[in-house]
């Protein structure tokens, strides 16, 4: 049974080779000692994600990712992860990387949060970025 799903909302965008994406994400979860029940990745627009940010989190800002975790830490991961493709495009330009690399970084960033990694302090951000870089280095090409 597939435990990692990809959807779109309010945009037209398609990931290539979703099987490789699922395998990569699951491998990262298992390598970190996590267990998976279900993750839904919802790729969306800035406006759609902004609305979620305002309504559910009370933040009137644009963001690249919002992760909703439905289980307690230590239990198998059960989550919806919303990702703004518009914001990923802007980030890719800012950081001078291609869109595919930025989307992969945001995908794994959300997963790392579900595994307990934080990024509020300088030291936490350093660890998070290091983990992202590591998992990106293991990633097969799968995004168009």
C-alpha cells in the first residue's frame, strides 16, 4: 500500500517518476529511525498556501511549506505537507539553483521536521541544512 501521495491544488504541476520520489522519501525516514503511516504532499500556489497560513496559523505571510502533523512524536508519521510551487520558483532564483533542486529541498525539509528536526535557531538551521544537503545528494532525478 502506498503511504506517500502527491496531489496538486490550484496549480498544474506534475512530478516525474513518483515511485523514485516515494522510495527516496521513505529511505530518508527509515535512515532517521522514523516510521511512516501516511504523508500527503500537496503542491499548490502562493495564494492557496497563503490562505491556509492565515486561516490555520494566523500568519499573514507567504511561505514555501506548511506541515500539518497529525500524530504525536514517536508514533508513525501521519501528515499533510503543503508546498508552494510559486515560492519554490522564487527561492530557486534567489539561491541560484534549478527549480527541481529547490522542490526536492522543500520536500525533504518537511520530512525532516516530521522527524523532529527544528530550524528556529542558528545551530538548528545548520543541522537542518546539513541533513537536507545529505539527502539531496542521495536523490535520484525525478522532477520534471
